């Protein structure tokens, strides 16, 4: 994997967690997350989003239910800590300071 692709993957993971952290009940779905990522300049296919969600779930940052046509995703307490910059993970981009 190229350095650019690895950086993009880290940003994608952070953008997912930051969106979930901002949502009521820390919950969203994969389709909305795909649109959100496009809106923040991290253009991603649905397959890329689902792959990152699986990675985030495997590492304990999200949980999700597979409802067939879509995935309902919820951030865990650890995922919210990462989104807020209170915890770090080497495979997720560190969030920049918020004003």
C-alpha cells in the first residue's frame, strides 16, 4: 500500500468516528457515512466504507448490525474517545485541534 493510500485510510477512519461522535446516539449508517466522507474530501466507495467499518468493529471502536441492504453503525466509548482526541491509535489519524 502506498503512503498516500495509508494516509487516506487513516483519515477515512477518523472521519467515520468524528461523524458518529457528532450524531445523536452516536449512530449512523454506511450509506450516510459514504456521503459524509465525500463531503469532507475523503471520497470513498461503499466497499471502502464497509471495509473500514469492519476494521473499526474488529478493533472495538464501533459496533454494527447488518440489516441486509444497509449497516447501522454505533460508536463505542473508545471510538468516541478517539474522535475527540482523548485517545490515540496508530492506525487512525490523530484529530487536529478544534477551536
